[in-house]
């Protein structure tokens, strides 16, 4: 009888753990997903208004940037490293031709403006002397 009582308690504990995990998981995924969608919508609206990234969708932007665009914003935590400058400003190889365009600068600025606006001054300072390879306007 003692053994069956332990099994019953074990089943109750496992059931409660599963239920609480399901409820906890549902709320956090929905919150992150709605925040990603809201930020992605804001970015896409700004990009399309600027005449860039016309084919990019909200789903693509959400997948690419998430809730914090860490792939872009983290580069501006502190001073820009040489490798961050090379990646951000299109100087991937010493013999390669500069490939940055004014659209790329606008795109990056809108990402920062949307996902990490506290880094906007750092970005503007970093690109102020940049001469894009190709100008679209």
C-alpha cells in the first residue's frame, strides 16, 4: 500500500510540473513573439517609408532581429572594435572594394533606431565621415 501511495504522489507531482511548465511556457513565448512582431512591424514600416528593404516582410525582420537586434546593437556597446567596424562598414578584406551603400547605412540606422535607440548617437558618429560606394538618391 505504501508503494502505491508513493506512485500516486509521484504522478501528481509530475502532472503538476507538466501543467505549470505548459502555462509558464505559453505566456513567455506569446510575449516574446508579440514584442518581436511589434518591433518588426515598426522597423518594416520605417524601412518601406524610406524606400528600402521593399521585399522584407515582418516575419523576416522578426526572425532576423528578434526583440533586441543583438547582431547589430551589441556592436555599439562601448567603442567599436576594428572587426565590428570592418563588418558594419563593408571592409571585409583589405584588397576588397568597399561595398557599403547609402541604403545599407539607412537600413542599419533604422535597425538601431527601432531596436536600440540609445546607440543612435554612436552610430551617427561612426558613419558621419563614411562615403558610401553607391548612392541611390
